[in-house]
């Protein structure tokens, strides 16, 4: 991390203080949310076999065309998110 910080300083790269887990610039936080919501909507498994079926259902959904589109949309929205963070000088945004 020190090498990166030194590089940014040497090359005069503007760096904003922003939490690593902020969903504004980290689409994986949104993907985790989708995964958690998918799991919460399913009934509690009554056996180990049912648990594995439930896990498989959720994993199938996470690899589905619908989820792939959601992730692509999140990725494509990143430039807007970055502009919002820059405009807010690292402060809160509407994302």
C-alpha cells in the first residue's frame, strides 16, 4: 500500500478518502445484497439435502442471465458513480 501511495503522490494523482466497502464505488457490495436477498426469500431448509438444493438454486440464480444483466448495469454505471463522488469531494452521494 505504501508503494501505491508513494506513486500517487509522485505522479500527483488526486485520491479521495472513501471507505473500501462503500457501495458507491464497489459493485460487489450490491452483488452481495442481491445474494443475501435471494437467500432470505427461500424457506428454511428442513434437511441437509434440502439445504444443498437451496444453495444450488441460489447459485443458479446468481449465474443467471438476469443477474448477469444486473451486474453489467452496475459496472456500466461506475463512471457516473465516480463523477458523483468527485463532485461531492468524497462526501455522500445519492448512490
